[in-house]
C-alpha cells in the first residue's frame, strides 16, 4: 500500500531534502520507474537525480524492483517505494 509522502515522513520521522522529496514523490506516483524517467518528469538530467536514488535506498524508502531496456538499448533499473 502506498502512503501519502507527508504521512510517510511523519510516521518515519524522516528529514528529507527537497530533491529527495521530489524524487520520492515521482516514484510514488509513477513507479516502478527508472532514473531517466524520473529525471524526465522533473525536467532534469539523469545525473541531477541519480544521487537521490542511492540516498533514498539507504533511507530504506525505495528499492530496485526489476530491470528494463532504455531508449539506447541499455539495461537499467526500475525503482518503486518500499
């Protein structure tokens, strides 16, 4: 079950940065999703959001749920809320 971001933060006592919150919200709304897809939805480049994925994984907020092929034929990870 997915929970509203503010409820999730309150429950877990998280202190997320604005960038982390933006990435988490996109994953919550559109996951499973790739880093490239999140960046596209936020109007950013993948390198501008990729660090947030590691941070959110360390905070136990997101997880890798599979793999897919991107537009360049590369295998990329798909993420979703834990």
